[in-house]
C-alpha cells in the first residue's frame, strides 16, 4: 500500500500524541558585532538550524547578506557573513516544530555497530579514549553482555559521579579529562564523559547542541544546551540527556531513551570546520564564531528570545 507523505507524517506522530510530544515556537536571535577598525577582514560563521526527523524549520530569515556553508564532516549549516568595520546588528529568526524522540529499547540486539559508524567511535580533541577511560568503562560494565546493558551501567555511573555545577573556571569545554578529575560541569562535560565511556565499549556516540526552550510564556533563552545519542543495533540511535537527568532525578529513566520536545538543535558533532575558516576546528558551534584577519575574534553580544506558537 502506498502511503502519502502527509499520511506518513500523521502516522509518525500518532504514538507520540499521548505524551505531549510536539511543540511549536519561534526563535529570534540578535547578535551585535562591535566596530573593529584594526582588522582588514572580519568574518562570522552563524549556525543555522536544519530539518531532521525530530524538528522542522520554517521561515528562516537573516537580515544581512550571507553565504550558506556546510562543515565537511557532518553537514552542519552556517551563514558565512562579512562583518563591516563599522559593526553589525544581525537578526536571525525561524520557526520550529519540535517532536519528542523515543527509542524502542526492547528491539535492541547483542550485535555491534556496523563499520560505517566508525566516525562516531573516533577520538575528538576533548574526548579521547585513553587507558584511564577504558579502565573506568571496563570496571563499570564487567560481566555485562549487551551494548544496551553497558550503556545503562555507564549512564548510572555518570549520574552518580558527576554534579551539575558551573562555579569556577574550566567547565563547559566538554573535556573528558576535566570531567574525570573535577567531577562537575555543565551539559558539555556530562556528555563528554558519557560519550567517551560509550566509545570505550565500542558503542558509537554523537553530540548535539542548541537551545533548551522553556515551557510557558515567551521569554529569553539565557544559554545553550547539549545532548547526545548512542547507537545500538536493533534500536538504532538512542537519545540520552544525562545533564537533564541529573537535574531532574524523577526523569532519569525517561532521559535514557527519550528527548523531550523542549529543544531545538543548531548543530551536531564536534571538531567542526567550515569553508572560509582559517583557525583550528571548532569545539562545537552554537553561537557565532568570528575571525578577524584569519584569527579568532571575540564573540558578538547575543540575545535569544522564544515565543510559543499554537
């Protein structure tokens, strides 16, 4: 039986309806680039959201000339903008329909990941699987047979040994060494440790970053949020949000296998490079990256606002 695209979308949403599975909202970003007269050239790379199975982006608008560019590894989109010496106030807006994401954990098998997932097992600049990480992973998964069992055990370890805390300096880089030594940080640090431990067990892991969108009335979004998923044969990519699970202990079971609809993704993966960049690969991209004469320059001022839509 042939199913129309509209019917397919409706069928896709049916299992989610009982779980308040979708949200619609408008995001408005304002980035303020100060005047800079000492540089001959200043260039900004502004992340742009893309469609995927869990979000649909419409009415994307920028009020400055730009060129679409994509990173070579993962295909993330960005607007490459030449910033004038006199400065620039850039407005970016878009509408999002975000859908809850759920994995069928009962379908998981004992099989390992296909060879085509090797990119999600590879080391990153701040997430390197060394002897220390392999030792922790081995100790926490001893006697466990399946990738899903191992992932659950590592999730429990991270939640027990990390705390969500943004005091002092050093947190927020998503550095696995920091997470192991200091045992605190924000979402990037939680998911760096979780990703490294999974990869040490041969389980592919991916990083995602964007905004967490509050419930209720319109308002400001103060910062970014990141989350991840990991691959298990049979279930596919399994959503996981360890930092939200730490903050909401009553939802720890939920965030192993689910992402709620209160988010929008701007990019995926780490160590990103875009055409026209001169500097080192980006740790991650959620706010504009700026170069002046080929060297990293200060971030612009930012303001992010959300408005719920019916």
